C-alpha cells in the first residue's frame, strides 16, 4: 500500500506501550494524520478533529481498526450509555478557541455518526442540519482525554496546543 506523504506524516514509530490505559499510537495502519479534507476511504474508521482554529484547518487524525480504534469505540459507547440528557438550547455559534473534539465514526455501510466531546458534555449531531442532542456523562471526560492522548501520540497536537486546551474553559 502506497500512502502519500501528505496523508501519512509520522517521523518515528511509537510503541504500543500502555499509557494510562490507552495504547499509544504506533506508526502504521493505526496512525494516519490527514492534513487535508480528502474524503475518507470506505470502511470502519474514526476521524478525530480537534476544534481549535477558525480560519485555518484544525488538526485531524484518522484511526483505523486496531487496538486504538477499539479503545475509542469502547469509550464512546460508555459515554453514550452513561449520558444524562440536558435541556436543549439553541446552538450558539462556536466561540473562539478550543471547542472540543469532533469524532466522526465512518461505518462499513457508508453511514457516518458525529459526536462532539468537550469536558463531560457529549453532543450527538443529527443528520438533519441544526439538530443535535447533548448529554453530560462522567465517561465523556475520559473519552476526551483518550482522544487528546491520540493527538499527542500522533504528533497532531504539540505541547503548546495541549497546554492551550488544558487552560480552555469547560462547557
């Protein structure tokens, strides 16, 4: 398989050592960084977009099936299962700065589910424009931490961005 350099930009391999219960990304099929808006290949995978910037592309990581994919899937399932719905509010325009992490799950049948996690809030986006449901979940913060770890391990998030995210207000 020949992967263009612009899609795969990992300079060093990171072992699959367990870091805080989350396997670190390894160079290879579980660690692809997409730096553009190309369509996703068919099949099950996650696209993780760190919602940081306005006016320039946000850091994005693609997670293909494997150990890291399973960790993300299980944490997403847990956050969804333990969520407590909160009152619907009109979608406010995004604020400047960190707005959470968009997690897009591409299923093998071609469908896509989208969630945004920020702190203990998990917003499930609807296929209908402008409609979403938000829940708070004690597991959502763990999902966000796992996704930030993936960003760090893949090189999509450097120390300065991680510090910026850590200082950002929670919803």
